[in-house]
């Protein structure tokens, strides 16, 4: 992972900020990279899945849904507590 950790609260769009808050609470790492940031899943070894987070999305609602949809692709088993959308976390 490259870049410093950033807070989901630093994002300017409310819809994207809410998805980022839920994912970070579930164990994902949010780092300053690229145009705004990048999410790293909580898999051992630095994350098997990364998701770019744009700073200025043309359609923030759609971008937030796409980030949540991509987060569900993490290959951890359904019963693994590190899985981002398990353990009661709604993405």
C-alpha cells in the first residue's frame, strides 16, 4: 500500500463518504493515491482487491453504488469475519 491513510470524512460527496465510512469501519484501508484515494480490502497480505475512489465524480450516487458493488467482490469466504460486508455491516 502506498500513500498516507485518509479519513472517509475528507471526501466531498456525501453519498461516497457514507459508503467509505461503512467500508473503513468494516476493515478496509483508505489511502491517498491517484486522483483522490484507493480502498484496499482487509484480506491478509495487503489486500487482494483495490478500488479507486475518484475525488470529483460526475454522478456521486452511481459512483457510491459502484464502489459498494465492487467491495462485494472480495473473495473471502462468507463466514470470514474480515469480509467487508459480513458481520452486520451493510454496504
